[in-house]
């Protein structure tokens, strides 16, 4: 099965890794652990611009970019299963389109971290869903020191 992962970085950080020791997450390793049978052919991570609003942040642009890529990739028949890492109800309509118009499967990878329930509207439209446990996050951490493509050392921040 061809699997593409679509990661809503804002939801991933605020729902799963913020205020945890798991912020040094290797997304490729996490996907290997979550899909050991088939593997993930492509991982797409979507960032937006966070704007402060009293009491929290609002993120812009990532949702429409993620939805656009998920739809275009489905239309171009690049995957059989879209693994969507989010808990944002803005993805209900794009997931419905991918499933019912483009006949692809969607697995919702809930970015709730066990602290709250997954979005019921999202869970209804996806073929399946899975909560990402802290055990998966713990097993998918980068080493404390890694080298980038040019051989420069990157060190895990001490506060992480």
C-alpha cells in the first residue's frame, strides 16, 4: 500500500509534543513505527504563520496547504492511504473529498496526546483513526547530537 503522511505541524506541536520531553521527534522514524508493514513513501509537513491572540495562538496557511497537497496527490494517484496528523476539524471537507470523490483511504493520526478526545467530526469521515501515544514519540526521538546534510552538528536543546 502506498502511504503519504500529511502533518499539521501546529497541531502536532501543540497537541503532542509541547511541554513534553518528546519535541526532538524524528518524523521519519515515527512514521516507520506507526506503519511498519507498508512504510510511508512521502512525509509532508505543513507550517503556517502563528499569530498571538489573547490566551493562545492562531495559525494561518498550513491547513489550506495541507488540504491542497492531499487533494492534488490523491488526484494524481500518488497514494492509496493518506495518514493525516491533526485534530483540526477544518480537514473534514478535504477528507470527505479524498474518500468519496477520489476513492482513497484516510487514516486520521490524532494529535491529542491522550489529553483530550479526538475530534468526532474528523473521526466520522476518516476510514480509521489512531491516537499517537507517548510510547511512539519516545521511540522516535533523534539522538541528542545529529549532523545535517553538510556535516554541521545540531544539538538537542538542553530544555527539551
